């Protein structure tokens, strides 16, 4: 099953973050994202209303999945950062949401 077809699952506090190897394996499925201590991706839009429309679609998706990115908006530029704060690192949920955002962005 593709990551974008999965759904984020509740994660218990104290769950270990993914190992570097696990994260790299999942990262191959979302190659547009920069993989580090978090997943990071940016977009540039023609104007501010289009950037905000994208952010609102991401917000709706994040609410539906109960997994929320850090969002930075700078006029026409949007940067999303995904990490599972509860565990202090990356979880499968971060990669699932990244794949869903990629699908949303087209």
C-alpha cells in the first residue's frame, strides 16, 4: 500500500523515533522532501491567495489525519516541516502526511 493511502495512527508518548535506516527507506517514497531530523519541503506560488489556499488545504488534511505540520508562510512561499514532537523525532505518520501532501499538491 502506498503511504498516501495509509492513515496516521496515534503514537504513544515514549515510542522510539524511527531509526536513520527506517527513515531513509520511507524517505525514498517522498523524494521531494528533505530528510533530516524532520521532513522539510517548500513551495512557491504565483501570489499570496494561492499560497493561503494551499495552506488551508494542508490544514484540512492535517486535521483529518490528526497529525499537524509546522507551517511557515512568507508571502508566496510556504514551507512545511514534519516531525512527531511527542517522540522527539520522525514517525511513520510524518511520511504518510508528506505523501498525502504531495498528492494534494499534485
